[in-house]
């Protein structure tokens, strides 16, 4: 927010009105600079505070406008920039995914307890949308971001980035994160299917751009390796976490006459879609094919049969992420933390011992 300048309306010594101040002496705002330079407010802030992160052409254009208009940031504006908004932005890739609702609830609970508000931002995995929310922090319209993606948006400010990562992994060692060990959790799910006697186990993977999906596939592969089961790449299909993707994956496997007695899915929605597709082909779950999901969303217990799945501590993920954020805002020097929470396999009705009818 910029300070508002005032114009003196006094009179000269002889009672005549004084002339208006020259245009270039009027107090300008960052918003005006941005409009004239045809860039965003956040870009102007970057050019003035961290010029090294702005392209030379843009930086020169902004500084030419600043010089021409005689813009000087004032003390009030600086004070406003350092004030707390008590607002945190929570970024989710897909608001329709029920997994995130429980994580967001955990974030909201801690925020409410500590006097913060939460702005929910759906990014649809768009870099442009992610950056738009990050610019809110750069412009001091929000204090920080909790991201549930594997990317960290650029926030051109001094010191530690006010960013916490939940559910996914980020490579930046300076970003605090809370997540589960997806390799171990996925491996436990496949180990269970192996214990039931299944050897031809299909896998419906999530988007390969997501580190957690890569880890879940790695857990699947390691479990087969432990059981001395040869990995068959033809039994892996890739989906996008949607119910429809689970249906398409099963349709593809069946159309290629792949033989399998169990399916492990990278999330519950794809598992629900897989169960629907199997049923439409006259295959019973779990008598003909066992199905295991991942996440333990609310609907998992209400499918027919109820879904065996890996239960993530969704509420705890959200609560811990918000706690980390508050710690960071209260003390920017607090060391970044990587906290791994435990996940449990919840056995329900969609899994059973292998029969000789399939696989």
C-alpha cells in the first residue's frame, strides 16, 4: 500500500493563489509507476528492492519512469510494508480433490486459534496463477504462502521466503515441509497385496511431474522386488488423480488383455474409478480383483465394497504446516524443518486373498 500525498492550497503574500506544484513534484505511488511502465506492482517492487531478479530491459524502463516522475518511497509506505496482514494464502492444485479439504481444515484450525485468516487459492497447476498469489506476498497483501504443490513460487523479498510446503516435496532445503514417506507407504500397500497371494499387481500411477507420484511408483517397484516378482511395465497405467483416469486406466489394461488379480492406485479417486470400470466389465471386487487406494478420503469408506487404502494424516499435515508458518513469521531465523508424519494402511472390503480365477 502506498502513502497518499496531499497538495497545499495556501495563498501567497499578496493574497493571490499560489501556482500548482509542478507535475513531477506530486507524490507518486508504486501503482502509478507500474501503470506507466506497463508492468505489475510486484515487478516495480522487485526492481526497486531486488533489481538483480528483474530483466535489464524491464529494470531500465522502470527506473526511467521513477526518475522522470521523481518517485521516492516514504516512511509511511515502508512501515505499511512491514506490518502484518494476519492473512495466509493456501495454494491447492485442484480444489475439487477431496484430499485437500481435510488438509485445509487443519490449516484453518490453527489459523483460527492464532488469529490468522486463510485465503484459499486454486492454481490448477498453473505457474501464472501460482505467481499471482505469490505477488500478493511481495506486495504485502498477505504474510505467507502454504503451498500443496512441489513448486515454490518466486517471492522477491529479503530474508527467508515466507513459504511452507505441505503434502508434496520441494528441493529447496530452506523451505520447511511436512509430508509422509510415500515410498514406504506405497510399499506397505503392495506388501499387503503380496501377502494375500497376489503376484500380478497392476499399478495406476499419478502424474510423473509430481515427486510424490514418483515415490509411490518407486514404493510399488521395491515391494515387487522384495517379493521377487518381475516388474511388468505393461501393468502400469498413468492417470491424473481423477475418477475418470482410474476408469480409463482399467479400460486400457483390459483392452490389452492384461492379466492381473490386484490393482494399486496412487490415490483414492482413481481407485474408485478403477472399481467402477471393473464392475462394468462384470468383474467383482474383491472376489476377482482386489483394489487398494491412497489417501483415505472421506468417500473411501462409503464405496461398495469399502476401499482399502493408505490413510494420510490429512488434518495433521495442515495443522503442522500452519504451525511452521507461524514459527517462521515470528522468527525468520528459525531453522527450516522437514517433518515426516506416519501413514497407515486401512484394510477394508476391497481386498481379499487371490483366487485362481484371475492372475
